[in-house]
C-alpha cells in the first residue's frame, strides 16, 4: 500500500477533471506536498502561466485528501490534509497493510562468494552486508528471493590449499576449519613463490581435479567444506544467511558444453583459448580467457556456466560485486545474454572498506577478520553498558544486538559506490547517525508503551502539532522508499530513511508529551508511537538489525 501514491493519484485526478493531463511533482519544503508547474500549458492556452494556475484552481473540486490547493505564481501547490494523512497512515501501519506489495516473481541474489581458503576478512564484509540487505528489501518488495553463495572450489587458490594440506606439516590452533587450515594456504603460497617445481604440482592438481579425481574431490569437500562452515558461522554472527551454496566444481562439464556453443567466437593464443571482447563491443579489456593451454577451464567460463544455471531457476538475477569486477561482469553479462536472451542480469557494485591503522589488533599482522570486528564491537558495547542495570545474560544479548547493528548500519549508511573507512567513534555513537541511535529510538518508543495500558482506540483527527505531521509524512514515505531502494538496487536509501525516521521521532518526543496529555490526545499519540515503533522495527529488519525493547 503506497500512501503517498494515493495522494498523488488524487491530485492528478483533480487536475484531470479540469482537463489537465499533466502529473504533479514533489514540492519543495514550504511549497506544499505536491506541485504542478504551469509553464508547459502557456503555449496551449496562450496565457500567462500564473493566470493559468489561478484558473485551474478555481475550476478544481474540493477533496478531503487536501487541506488546501492554491495558485502561487505559475505553480499549483497541493497541501495534504493532516487528518486524512493521519487516518490512512496510522491504520495502514498498525494493520500491516503498508508492508504488503504485489508478488513480483522469482529473483536470485548472489553475494559474498569469497574463496574458501580461510576466514572471511573485513574487506569482504561490505559485500555480505549489502547483499543480505538487498535480498531483504527485494523480499519485502514482493519478490520470491533466493540467496546464493557461489563456492569457488576449483582453480589455483583451492589447488594451492590442497597442495599445502597434502605436503605440509604445520602446528595449527582452533577448531574451526577456516582458522585451522588458512596457515596451510599461506605457507603453500610462500613456498610456491620460492620453488618453481611447486607450480607444476599445483597445475597437476587442477588438471586431475577437473577430470574428476576421486581422492582430490573428497579432499576438497572435506577441507573446503570445513572452511566454508567457518565462513558461514562468521556471517551468521552479523545476521547474514544463504538459501543455497552452489559448488563451482559441479559446473565443469556444463562449462565445457557452453564452450562448444561459443566455438565460433573462441580464438587461440599459445595453446590457451579466449573470446575477443572487442568483437562483442566491450571496451577496456581485450580478451576473456576461457581455457588454459593444458585444457583446464578458467573461472570466466565456469562463471558463465553458473549464470546460465541460475537462469534455469530464475529469469531475474543480481550479482553483488566489488567495483574492480565491472569489466568482468560486463563481459560475462554480454556472453550470457547472447546465449540466453530471456535472462535479466544486473549487478550491484560497491567500493571497499578500510580500517584506520592501529585501531584494532590483527591476526599475524596480515588481515583483519570479520570475527575480529564483531568481537571488538561487542567488547566496546559491553564497556558502554557496564553501568546499566541488566542481568548478565540480558546485557550480553543487548550488546550483541547493538554491536551487529553498529557494524551493519555503519557500512550501509555510505552510498554503495563510495569507499568508506570504518570508524568506531561513528559506528557506536548513540547520539549520531548510527545503528545504536536508531535502536535506542525504538527502545524509547517501547518504553513509552510499557508505561501505560492502552486499548487501541484513538481519534486520527486529533493530529495538530507540526512534529506529529512531519513524523506522519515521513512514515507515509515507507512504500516509496522501499520501491526506490529495490528498483535502484540501493540499500543505502533504506539506511538514510531509518535515520530520518528516528531523528524525526526524537523531535516529536521532545515537543509532544504523550503520557501527560489529556486522555484523547494521549490515546492519539500512543497510536502514533505504536505506528512508529512497528515501522522502525520493520525498517531495521530490512537492514538486518535487531530492534531491542530496551537499551
């Protein structure tokens, strides 16, 4: 249910009844809620736009949807009726109608897909959080969403890991596979750089693995599967989950079949085979190699196979990718759409996350893992909550909720295509543009409602205060916000909306007493608080953030 669209449609109907087919636009603040510039009508009516505006308003019928409609120079400005807005908005939120959208069919969102050679690091976390949030938004918008992780268990990196496990004897610690086996991968790469013979051994592993060597397949499933379980455990800590894991090795034969369909476009160089991207109209990258000289497949060919596999499940597909994958995606998209004209393939590109030097400890000084980030966030939040009167278990649960909210919101609150630096002072600022601030605002609303018994009855016509009206107008924007976020593939839009909602509620709380008012006004404002609480919890859920009842 799109509340603002109802008012837009009513404004357009009023205009149409006077013979005007133009559509209203969003108005600037203090100039109504919608406006119609009349400049385009001057030529048709041979009159001054200001005169046209006055004449249209004089012909226009009254409507309960608008408090007033007035001509201001060459503009017709529409002011929404606060009483009608209050009536529709509160009912639609409290009843849940505002959260219902038309079914839109199947869609696959693929994100993260980190190489399973060790724990997930912070650099990949933005992919996971953006991808998970995008899936949540699309699901609410009406799509039947399936979230996939493409497990890269084929290729040089996994072959290097398997070589290390076969040939090295290392002292490792930890029960989780991602931490236990990453030293084998790291040491194998160090030895690979020093000894040329190891390169041949790794290439032999790739060759045998592709041709179905049973020992290697079992080895890969055991160790790669163990590492993948660790990655999944890390992601679960920040509320990221998957519906399906697709193993790259399962697509090798399919990839070879696809190469047959591309044989007229495949060219050879020193025994390796590629597609000339210039011939496909792609600039910036000349060749996309599909086979090595020994006949083993390369990732781009298997990636094409994966996208065609996804097309069998869903026509619509979204990849969440780092900005450095733009050319690769463009090439894959061109080839996939050439082989299957029905597929709709889009990408959500993001820039990378940095951490200020010296702010956190690292493992072996190389990378900062996601688990480090969550542990540090929980430690900092527990320190902030140490003087609050909570039981130990309650304090830990609230701390986990705030820590995850801080991480997720801080990452989502920067436009996807812009690089960001993770700063604890911003992420954990309870009074700034942060996840904890929004969570605290939800808890504040919950606290108000806990203090009184309210039967649910209220009079929506009692709306009067400016801050009530501003909050209602912002709440009414929910459907529009969700539509823009879904259509533009931008979770950032929802993050900004969450903060705007929380900020506006706090202004309402400051200026509009709830419990100390007369019974009728109190009941109305309790309905407004109830509607806000339900809406902000929904919006936080779209961001993958929990809404604690108290903080």
